[in-house]
């Protein structure tokens, strides 16, 4: 980088050189923003998993973290430790948080406004104000968040701050975030409606809700977006139609557009499958691993044993919606697959990248695939790539 700067400095004006280097620095991290993708779709009423991909792999939650901060604020409102119109002090630490609303140390903000700022603007400073009001310090509150997460069954989640700003130790999973989304809906029905707030006015500014699914998808009423460079574009969304509620989670979207497009597909998949099996009943907690949200089939309940579940191919509705893929190759090293996906991801912004390990005898190969496409989109995309001299093949949902 120093050599580039020195060379450019001899041939370009100083202002142009500075702008070029700044642009280069912004561009360089793009190659490592190919965050691992996870997804989960759950029937919020029964707990049945309708679609899953790497749902138990730990990822960076980014601002999905604020869902727990808000859950605990709602807890505090319910038991009287906080009041909606209560004025909270803004500390120097809170005011120093990047990406928030205009808060200065020594000011105050009401609990209601802090909640709305955290939901719509995803304001980090407002989240820390809430955290300090409940925990004294943000670090103490983060420990309280993790403890509360365990009580909700979020066994793979660790919180280190109230906002979701980068911290290597702060991790969660799609399954845990689905649990938290369902807990927000069921435990705090009266406060959950705040997640559907279209915009928030603060001072002379208006902040629209970051969650575009609220406008795009019929029945959508929450919940939260999230992004840091290490996580990619995350989203937990919920929608209710015909008496059924679906909660869906995405970690690692490649862009806002790709993430939102995939979320629409996942919600469609959920509603297409929500009523296609017999009713489920609550399982006994004793001795059971609660990986399926504590629910078993009625056949299991009558026998006390887990009934064998037949292998299931994706149904026609799911296949048409978005489980087709474009395969770009198979490699001995996962880094090679990631490199190829990074090369083509800009050409297919509507798709999600996937590195998939496959056993091949005694060795493991890593498939590079762009997933989440309809059949028509997958075929069109592959034709486009072939015209650009990129080898590819179209993969159907039941191809394995």
C-alpha cells in the first residue's frame, strides 16, 4: 500500500491520490465479506422446522443482538423496573457508539424513544442507553443477556455487547435467533407491535425502519435486520397469514437485496408447507434434546419414542420458489470454492453463496454453489455465466 501511495503521489495530484487509496481500502475487505450462510424457517405456533440450512452453525449476529436487548427491556417494562415515559441518561460511553441517532453525553432519552430508535434506525447508542439503565454497565448487561438467553433455550449464543457491534466472542445461530424471535412474539405480545413501526421521528429527523420486508411481504410484522462486515446481511422476519405465523432467519446474505429476496422466498416456502403434516404436540422436557423447539409428533407422544421420519424430497412449491442452485465446481480446498464464489457473486446478486462439503471416497470435496434460485432463474444464470466463460451446471432440489 505504501508503494502504491508513493507511486501515485508522483504522478497524480494529492487529492486524487487520497481518494484513490480510500476507495481501495474500502474495496479490499469485500473479498472477506463472503460470510457463511445459514437459514431457518419455523412454524411459530408448533415449533416445526420447515426449512433449515446450517441452522446450528455459530455466526456473528450483528444487530440481531438488539432483539435480546429489547426482549430484556420488555421484561423490565412488564415487571416495573422501567417505564415507557421514563427519561434515561446518556453516558459518554453510550454517546460514543457509532451509527446511532444524535445523542450527546448528558442528554436524556425516554425508554420509548430508545426502543423505537433501536428497532427502526438500529441505533447503537440508544441500545447502550437501555443496557446501562438495566445493567449498570454494558458489559454487566451483556452477561445478563447471555444468562437470559440460556433461560430461553439459546444454548449456542454468547453476548458481549448490547448493540451487535463487532466482537469476536459474540456468536449465535439461526436456531437460537428463531427461538428469540418466537419468545418476543409470545412473551411480549403488547410490545412486539413496536417491531412493525414504519418510521421513527427524533428531534427534526425521521428514520425509516431498516426492515424492508414489512413493506414487501403481506402479513409481515417484524423483526430485525443486522449487518457487520464479518457477518454479512442478517435478518429475522416474521409474518402471519390465515392464522399461521412463520419466523424465518437468514445469516450471511451477500447484500440487502439478495437477503431480502431470499427472505421472501423462505417465507413463501414456510407458508406453502405449514399445514402439510399432522398436528404436533408439546414434548416432555425430561431427557430430550430440545433441538426441534421442544415439539414431537402425536405418534411419538403416544409411544414415548421418536417415530422414524421418512426422507422427504422438496415439494413442488418449495422447488419452484427457490431451492434450485447453480454449481460452479468442486474443489479439494474450501478456500478455492470461496474464491470462485467471490468472483461470481456480483453477477448473481439474487442468489446466496454456499460452500458444501461432500465425501468422495476417502477425500472431501467442496462444492461451490449459488443457491436460493427458482428453476428458471438458475437456468438463466448458468447460461449467462457460460457466455462469460464460467463453467457451471444447474442443480435441482432433489439432485443431492
